[in-house]
């Protein structure tokens, strides 16, 4: 596979590449670049986590990309997830790994090309903290606050001081693991851009990559590939105004959140629950709708494209099979497909896709992990 074919694979899953030229050079110089994403262990696995992430990994593996999935237990502890109980956090992390392993098997990703890493191993390493402090010395508090805002935190004076370590720690993770590609959601773009800026900086006259022994990325600068954020099923209510474009701010505001279970589909949801949630989903009779001056994609169509078409390559609606998503959108916009028919077709496909993963957690090790995590959720 040549470089251009690999770039096209990446573009198929990316909402943004920083930069495409850097990615092209990276593919020219490294046969198997390393990408990473990080997750705070908390709560049940939902579609973006349990289905979409494995699908993205599967696609990028076709381009020779290997992955490191970081179980951000230290971040979850700082963020007081599960009451700051590190033992519980790590148990949820084990549940996360169980979800991914089974999802890789179901959807065709290669587990052998994925490494699971616990962040506490970084946390306990003095060299990691040396990187954190040097990074913190190379950017301002204002820059830190901007990165915190994009991570969904309000960077005000009332927040715990520990939160302000987040951006420097996330940047340090990239250099500490010698990562080539930061392959996270669009909501993490600011901290990834910060990491690129740090990689181009000097400390006491010495280039940061040289100080850290960092040989990743393109010429010592990590490449950022941001995937689309899957929206929640509810109607958007507001836009958060950031320094970046309104489009990015809107998508961050709308992403599917486990904290709003009525608009979120989990891998443990029954067929009845899936149909109930999808039936209630916001689904205007257009593929795109303008909200506060920003063009917003119909969430039911987004899930049809990003989940169903990636797995099935088609969908059947009222006895008609669509294997071309553009044709489906065209018929929908022309009123040939009723929103309820689209919803019911999506719900049926999502249930079929989720069923093997859901079943895995009904017995054995998966069942026990699910039981424990469920108890944690009830006792919160």
C-alpha cells in the first residue's frame, strides 16, 4: 500500500488532520507509526467508546498504524471519578479492556497491534514528572485554561488546582510514550495543538524533543488526527462559544454523553431500550439543519453513516436496500423516507450490531465485571 492510499484511509475517519503534509511525511518515514488515545475509566461503555473507537482502530490498522490505549486512571483520580477511589477506577479500567478486546474480535480489529497502558505507571515515574514540569514551564496559565475549556472543564478560580495539571500531563504522555499520532476526538484538539507547539519549543536553548529523547511524529512533532464526535440523540440546546470555529464548538457540545443516559446508547442496552431511545431521537426531516447559525447533521443519519455503513455497508428501509449513503441522504431530503422509518431501521441495525457485545457481558468474566461496575454506578 502506497502513502497516498494510507492517507486516504485516514481521511475517511478524520474530521481534521494537523497536518496532512506531516502525516504524508510520517508514512514515508515510518512503516508502522504509533497512535494513542486516552480514556478516564468511569461508567458503562456507550456507542462512541465500545463500537466507534474499535471501528476507527480497525480502519487505521489497514494503514499500518499501531495503537496505544491509555487507561487514564490517574486523571480519573484527579477528576474525582468514582469518588477518587483508585481501586474502583482501575476495576472499571479492566472492564474497559474487556469491552475493547471483545469489540476487536467482533469487528475485525487486530488486538495484537493494540497495547493497553495504565497511566499510573507514568504517574509513578519521576522522569514523567520531569517532562510535565518542563512542559508547564514552556507555556502560560492562559494557554492551560484554554486547553481545559476544550476538555469540557470550566477553567475558573473555583476549580481544584489539580485540574490545571491536565494539559501538561496530557502533553507529557505523548512524549513519554514516544507517540507519532495523537488520534483522539475533536474535543481534544487544543491539547494536541499545544503538544505540537511544545515539540517546536526550546527549554534553556535545547529543543524539547532532544531533552525528552522524543523521536516520534513528523520531524519531532506529533501529528494530530481528530475523529468526528458522535452526537447524543437529543435536540441540541445551546452552543458553547470558544475561540475556535462555531462548528467545532457545536460538535463538542452535542457529543453523546454517558451523563445523559436518555440520549445515549450503551452496549448493555436491550433491544427494547435501543428502540425506545432511537424512537425519541431528534430527527428533523432534513439531513442537515441550521441551529444558531451553525449547520448541524441529523444525528440519526450520523449513526447510520458512522456505525451501520462502516459495519454493514448498507441499510434496509421499508423494503429498499441502500448501499450508497449519498442516495439515502438524497431520498431522505426529498421526503421519500419518513423520519420514523429511518429511526426504526437504525434501531434494528444497532441492536444487531450491539447484540454480540451485550451477550458477552451476560456470562463469565464479562458478567462479573459488568456487575461490579453496575454496583459502582448505583452507589455513586
